[in-house]
C-alpha cells in the first residue's frame, strides 16, 4: 500500500484496547469519515482510560460508547491494514495474519498511562499522543484539511 493511500479497512491494535488503539480509531473516523472502515482491538481487553475520553472530548470526539474488544474477537482477514501501536500488539498481529493477505504496520506509540504526575501533566502526555497519532495518520493516509484541537 502506497504512502498517502487510504486502505478500505484499517484495524488499530494495542495492548488492551484502552488507550492507544481506541484513540487512533476515533481520530481516524474524525479525519477520514466514511472513506474507510476503522476499528480497534487489543491483545487483551481492558477499560477505556478516562484521560483518553477527556482529550478526545476537548476536540469534540465522543468515545464514551466505545466497546473494548480483543484481537481474538476480530477477523484479521477483514482488514486491508492492521496498524499496531505496541510491541505486544505487533507480535500478535503478525501471528494472526500469517495466513491472510492483511498488511501489518508498526507505529511505535508510547503509552501515556505510564506517565506519572498530577492531572495536567498526565493530560499533556495524552494530548501529545493524540496529536502524534493525527500527524502520523495524515502523513500515512493523506491530509484531510484542518482538524480543530
């Protein structure tokens, strides 16, 4: 898949489908709308992190109804591309796609939930991840104009 080309379907995967992958899914839907199908999953299931909800709420993106799911709950063959955001997810996706024609890309993304400190320090880490994911998506899939943050 060429740089700047938006696949028909993209799965974002991380460790628990609680921070990185649901945020990436929500941002992709915001940036690209109905031009492609986006979903997310984790190596295991967790609960959506409240800081993720907060930094997405800041830009008018509602993730409050997100249903957390594990990679075992999705069919990797239904996606043109799986973007992995953690080492665990990358290894799991490579294993899952061994017999299917789904492309896997690794976008190393630090987990902001590991940042310690007060609320504002932690929110800054989540905002930095949000902004980095949007920049990476626009570089990979093409810019869509301005998105208000």
